[in-house]
């Protein structure tokens, strides 16, 4: 395992920021050739296969969260998300690898074929699925699940939605430092802008903090994909500052930086009717990316690519754009320990899916 860029830059964190290592090395950066783009104007960060168990942005957060959960003797992870939550599926898979059980408390979203597939995969990987319907209902179910788990002596570990805690966002502080190292090594020019999808905001907040630590002037553009408690620039800045304060407490050599709302640029015009809703622009973006050899989906990365395509004329070799691929391209069904079958869902979720 290659040591993460964060620990190489701040070795004082090694003994205090624990990690269940699942990402073996820095992910590649490559030119991205799309129709209408000038040579050298577009680049891609290939996080989709960052981990052999699950790709995308989730493992970057979860390996630090899992390290902490294991250190405190937890036996169960508890987290929340939409019915088709990628974060929840990744938590179940990587948690199982670490020897931890997982409970997912789920809220409604449009039930597409991809959502049905994700639900079946969550069950196949052994997650206990609890339907909370809406945000207030999920909050009540979450309290009930945590209480019952504690009474069983499992020392449950609550994982923030999307892994977007200070500890989880530290994974993208490291990612920002990783990219800066690749720039210094001449693997790509310093991007003028990086495009990432934004759900809970931990990826964006951590990445901005990491790039600032590295001294890169790159601006990160967040493409909003959720209308469920959507973050705004002020909240994102607060997340970034909280992550840096957390790391500074563990190693005082890590500087405190002034990060404000103006450091965050959010694009809101790709959301469509709401979280998980498929838009024509996202479908087109997924198709264009596929023709370039890049697999995306329509909830997160397709909408992010659609935003990039709409602003393609601004990209040039002198002002290059980087698309950070947060999608999972690992076939998690191939190695699932259980059958991938909707019939194995809890009764309430089976009925919900059947009505869709």
C-alpha cells in the first residue's frame, strides 16, 4: 500500500489519524477527449477504480471512518441515504471487508432501475435495510436503530450521510494533495477548474481544503445533484474549516487556513426535478462519456458531466478543466456474498418497489 499524500505531507498524523487501508495508490490522471474539446484542454482523475472492492469517491472517505470505528471497538456501522444510496452500498461492502455489520436507514427517491439494483445489492452485501420514508422519519428510525444496537453491545458507529464528516472529508484533503503531487511530477498541468458532483458536500469541502494546503490556485466547481438538505457555499466553507481544525488538533504542523463562501462555486442548473431524477442532459452526457471510454451514471456524475459540457468553450490548454470521476466502476454484483434479488428486500421495501 502506498502511503496517502496527507500522511506523507504531515507525518505527525500517522499515529493519530487511523486508516483501514483500501486504496492502494494514487489514481491516474489522463487527457479526456470529448467532441468539441481542444487537445490538452480536458483531463480526468480516474477514481472509478480506486479500490478493488468499490470505486469512486466513497472509499476515500470510508477508509478513515472505518479506521476510527475499528479503533473504538465498534461492531456495527449505521448510516443514512436515499433508497439507491451509493454511499450506503459502499459502507456495507467496505464495512464487511473490515468485519463490521451495516444498517442503512433510507429515505425515498424516484425508483429507477438503477435504484432497484442498488437496493438489491445493499441486501446482497448483508446490509440491514430500514425505511424511514422522509427526513424526519429517517431521523426517528436512526435513533431507534442506534439505541437497539447499543443495547446489543455492538458499540454502533454513526457514519454521516455521504461520509461527510470532518474525518471523512480528510480523505479528500489527501486527494487534493495527491493531485498537487501529480501536477508537480508533470503528469498533468495545474487545472484551472475541477468539476465534481455535490450531494452532502464532503468531497467538495475536503478537496478545496486539500488544494489550498497544497498551494494550488485551482478552483473547484461543484455541481449540485440533490434537493434533500442541499449544501450552500457558507455550509461548505464551514465543512472545510471544520476538517482543517480537526486535522490541526491531530497535528499542529498542519496550518489553519482562511476558507470562506467565495472559495466555493456551485452550479444548480443540472438538478432537474430533484435528487435521483433522470434528466435529458445527464443521459446525453453519460452517452458522450461512454463513447470516450468513461462510465458514468445519471444521478451524480452524469449531471456533473452535463455541466462541464455546457461550459466546454471555456476550456483550453492554457486554462484546462479536470473532471474528477466519483463513479464506482467495480462490478460489485460479481462478488456479492448473497443473491442480488429484490425478493430478499424487507417487506416494506418490496411493496414500495412493486408499486413503482
